[in-house]
C-alpha cells in the first residue's frame, strides 16, 4: 500500500526564528520512503537523527518571522495488521536497557499512579491479551473530543474526564501498559483514516521481544500508518518546537491511500 502525504504549515515566529521539526516519514522497518521533500521559504535547514533510532529531526533557521512550510512524501507501507492475542510479555529481567526506559513514568504519562487500577481491571489477562483488553476498555470508556484536550493535558486529566484526542488516547494506553510492566512508547505518525485530518499519535508495545504497533483510537490499521518518530510521550516528539512563542496562521495535513 502507498500513502501520499501533503503537509502545509504557516506560523508567525518569535525573535529567534528557529524551529525544530519532526515531520519527515521515518526510514523504518515496514515502510519505504519512495520520495519526500521538505521546503521552507527562506530557511537554512540542518538534519539530525531522531531519538531512539527512529526518523529525522530538522533545525530550520528562517530569514523572516513568517514560516511557510510544505512537506510532501510518498511512502510504501508493507507492515500488516496483527493480532496481539497469544504474544507473551517479556519478563522484566530479560528486558533490554532501551526498553526499560519505556516502563517509567514521564511528563505527560504518570503511569506509576495506575498500577493498582491496572491490576484490578486487567490483572486476569497477560501479554498481548492484556493490551487487547486495555484497547477494548479505552474504546468503551473514552470519547474523542478536542474540546477537552490541549498541549499540556496529562494522563491523569484524561483518565478523569474520559475525553481527549489521539495524543490522550496514546498516553492512556502507554500508561496502562507501563503500569502493567509492559514497555510502551508514544509514536508520532501520519494516518490515512484520521478524522479530522491532522498529525496522529499511536503506540508501540514491547511483546515477544518486538515492538508492535497499535492505534488506541481505532482510526487506523497498522498498514494505514506512516511513522515519524517515537518517545516517552508527546513531549519527546512534537511536530514543531520553538524557543519562543509561535502563532498559528494555517495548517493542513492530508494523507491519502493510492
């Protein structure tokens, strides 16, 4: 399957006129970047590897305060939707050091506050079946609602309101999985079935010594996703970071299956 990605951003920047971007499709197992192009009017660009070995980041220094950006990509996706049931959790003493990072609480994902709840609600399950049960619980209890979410919303707030957007769904699944001693990492992505169209957030869980991709919103199957980067939570992989305030002017994200 091929996905066509088309992004346009227009923002007014502060005095620094410097931006760190996480927009480009990752060269990652299960997806092949056929072609991509990032253009920013009047900008000097420098690229570096993304954290935890996935994707790229781009520093952009602009000559004017208005950033006009376009990013277009064609990506072939070969990963297939998979069933988690039957996949075993990895014993704690066998986890690699990198995966241990994704057991710990983080800025937006206070997983240590959910150990009692996770044991009570999902303790009868194990491994992939436990993640499936968590996904089912999220689908039943959560309502997709942009009004109740903002860039500083935490897992604790999402759990209390039972409302949010993709980042909140991802934080919720990461938190429940980590509270159950299953490593889980937050994934920035593009999704073909995201409604309304926007940047997307999904989750990878560590089962049977591999990362497995799931969308807790239920919007996208694994073969409808193009990965950008990974982190502990949304703080690690925002699509744009600036040293001072950036004012939104326009933003469009389109992802089509071809």
